[in-house]
C-alpha cells in the first residue's frame, strides 16, 4: 500500500477516487506541531524552535504513524506553498519517515494528481526555513514587545511584525483626514451648440494650468473663472482623431481576488479565502495562494478553444503579464480547472466567487476592446492671457473582452469609470476654425480629504509596499479587526480605534519593524531564504539584536518606578471572570507594593490584607486562627484557620472574637470519592445569577470535584460542578 497525506480532510475522498486500490489517502488537518502556546519557544544563540504537538495533532500523528508503518511508500501532498512545505517537513519529522516523497499540484484533478505522483521530489529545506523564519520572526516580536508594552505603557496591547505596519497605514490615513483643511476652488465648463447627429451639444473643460501661480494646485479666483465661463469665441487649436485599446485585466492572484471579492461581492478577505479553499478542494479552481498573474499553456489552450466555440475574439498570440517584483510562488494564476463549466460551488458565495474567477480568466485571453477617440484643444483670450479648453470623445468600435464582462463590475476599475465620465461627443472640427459657445458655467469644487481604506484598498496598499505575502493578507486584516485596533464604519471603510492609535503611538518612534521599508526588506530576506540566497540564522539574529536594543531604549524611556523602593512597576491585567487590573512592584520579594490603575497610570496604593494570630484556636483542627480584615466597599471581617490547605475552616467575627463557624467554608464529615480529601459545604445566594446555591466542594484544589446537596448530604457519585 502507498500512503498519500494531504492537508485538508475535504480532499481525501476525491483524491482517493483518483487513485483507487493500492492507495490510502489521509489528512494531517493542517499543522500537527507548532511553537508552544504559553512560552516563546525559541532563544539565542541558535534560535532553534521548540515544537510541540497541537491538541489535535497528537491524535492525528498517532493515526498517521500507524498508517505509515503499513505503507511501502509515503507521499506528502500538502499544499504547494511554503506553509505546505513546512507541514510536510513536520510530518516527516513527527512520523519518523526516512525517505518520503514530496509531490505538489495546483489543481485537484485526476490528471494533475497522477502527473505529480509520477514526478516526486524531496522536501525543499529552503522553503521550510523561509516559513520557519517567518514564524519565528513573528514570535519574537509578539512575545518580546507585547509584554513590555503592557508593563511600561499601561495598556493591554499586542504588537505584530506585519500587522502593526498594516495598522499604522490605517492610523496615518485617519490622521491625514483629521488634519485635512478643505479648499474651495473654481473651474469652468463651456457648452457648444448642438450639431446634427450630436445632441444636445458638446462640452469642453477649461485647462487652468497656465493660470496657476507657482506652488498652487487649485485656482482660487472665482471672478476670473466667471469671466472665462462667459467667453464665447474660440479658435480650434488641435483636433486629433485616433484609436485607443483597452486590454483585459490579468487573471486573479490572491491579492486581486480578495480585492475584487470585497469590492464586487462585499465579501471580506478571510471569507473569500474560505470560499476559495472549498472551491479548490472540490476540484473547481486551481490553488488560490499565488503571486503569479499568468496561466499555464494548457489553460490558455482550453480558453482559446472555448472562445472559438462561442465566437469570442482572441488575439493572435496568448497574452502574458509581468509578475510583480518579489513574487514568491511559481504557481499559475487562480482559474477554473474546467473552463467550460459555467457554474460551480454549493453555496451562493461559492457560486458567485467561481463566476468571477471564471470570467476574469477567460477575459484575460480575449481581444482588446477598441475605441475611436477624439481630442480637441480650443483657445481664447482674457486680458491678454491664453485660455485653453479641452474636449475628449470616445466611441466603442469593437467590444473585445468586454463582450464577456460588460456587466461584471469586478472588472471595471476606477480609472476606467473616471475616463468614461470625462468623455463628451465631439464633432469633427477644422483646425483654425472659429467655434461659438452657447453657454458657460463656473464649476465650484472643493478639495476632498484622502479616502479611508476599505479592506480591498488596504490589501492593495500592503501589496504595493511589499508588506506581507499572499497567504498573510487575510490573517493580517483579521488580526487587527478582532483585536479591536480597527473597525469598519457604516460604509465598510476601516477606521482606527483609540486603542489602535495608542498602540501605534507607543511603537512608531521606538521600533524599526514598524517602518514600511524595514518590513519590506525583511520580506525580501525571507524570499532570499526560500531561494537559498540567505540563511535562517543570519536573518533571525539581525532582527533579534535590533529588537533587543530597541526594547532597552524603550524601557529606559517609559519605565514607571515604585514609589516605595524605586524598582520598575509592571501593570498586571487579566480580563474575564476573576480578572484584575493593577500595578505591582517588580521586586516582589523585598517590596511587593501594589497600586490601583488610574486610566493607565499607577494610582492609589493598595493596602495589603491585614491579619493577626491571636490566642484563638480552630475548633475543627486546633491550629491558630487568623483574623482577616479589609476595609472599603468590598471589605470583610472574619476568622480563618491558619492551616488553609488541610482545614480551611472559617468563623464569623463576634466583637473581635471568633463566633459561629461559617457553613460556607467549614469542613463536613464527608470525604471526596475521588481523592479522599475532606469536603466542605458551600451554601448561599449568588448576587451574580440571583439564585441560591448549595453544594459540597473538595478541599483539594488540584482535585476540584463538587457534589450537589441532597437531604443535607453530597450526592455521590461526583459530578463536575
């Protein structure tokens, strides 16, 4: 038997059907190992990561190990990217495989899978190291910087190597909007008489460049604009007829797919990737994580054959695009695996996304749209100064690829819409001839602030600046959204929150990883590792050294000292049930002072719990009693046994002496069936739920068993309360 291991359980049934008898297909269900959850898991000088099995991974590894022991050959068919390569390496290491075969394919079809099996390779250690470097870099920033932010800045903040620069983009855009000052400026538009077959007339706009003073971007003289709008006689200076061509957009990359889905389908990037993953696993589209805008020769041939059947125009040669700088994957663009299938998917979201992918892929290989264009420049004069008007016209000659996507808004970009808005039907004009205006109008305009980022626009900006990579865009946005650093407004625009602004304010003058160019260079270093041009240890060591120096400077500048002993204070925060928020001295053994939090600053000192050990003994076990007193709204006054672990009895205070034993804490005559420790009865009224409670609890905290009370006794057997 041959064993083929894939990532997703959703692929198993389909691929098992391709391979038939003699094969067993199983899934790793993604990563089976990761860095530990509650510790950094990596340290200098070698920065070797310490991996632990995930909760799910332990069971998965056990099952796969049994299957691998029965197999004559193991094939690792995890996803065809760095993450998939790393998962393959983890499987090899965790399963103890000596010589597994690594195969990749970008579409789940029988032809593609069988072809991949026929050309296996070994695990690419460079790709594994590139993924490992990204994971460790992110871990170092998150685990080293975030605790320092909490303890010195006084806010519960989380830094991220890539997510923080993404947040910075949103914060800076919001700052630019707040500081924007609107300017009113003026233009002019002239309407000329209607000409037969050109109705209701044609228009030309004033080009005011030669009227602007040095350093001006806008024309501010309304009276001059009014005089120009009143001009009537113009001479035709230039009249040009031509032809314009508009090429179709490239097939989707990961980034452009997320952008188009956000704009056209109103689907956020994270959801887009979930839908695309399902389409890929069901064999409807090729792999959805890619930088490449180009299609395979086989796919182009299929599209051209389909175009021939439907009389769609195709260019003489297949169309290709230049990949952007830093493109890291060798996969083709996202496309349908069977281009003739007009619809695919099970849900409305999958169906809509598939249609968009298919139309974009087909359109990319169709002929350019052709337009007849007209441009006219008219001249007049005001107070001895030239006044120039411009008129443009455009008429479609051949739709080309637009015959397929005329109603597909995902393929209409903002520049095209703006260009169409400027077009006006311009008649044939003779250079040197005179034309008379029918009317003129002053155009009052106002400068507008920069627009806020949509999720699509933010992804486009990240890609433009080289921050992150295709597989990370959706998670970057998801992180800063779920942590409350940004939020969408009613128009789906991203707005920074106060806590997001505070985080960037704390980071931007102190840490290099927030610099856009620094972040881009680090992404380039990761690409170099993948290509074998750089090594893991060098890249990690440089970032760690920089980070260590920056942290020291940051702490020195932001430390808050304990008023009692002068040692640094740390802010301690825990949310949820049993949560707390206070400042504590870092020298817990010698000082241990605590202070209330006052809007992110150390406030009033917390008076420690007062107790004494007078000559009163516990009536249960004979040990000394402690008198515990706390003043204030949440204060208390009672007596407790000093042997808390073995006894824990409590007594009410009766004028400074122990009174009746509290039913709430006193030991009973019953013992826990699990660990044989004494039980004590808990009985009272919950202010939180408004309900009475009555149960027995084990005095052994490590056990924690509880028993409902029935007829004054514990209801055995034990039930977890």
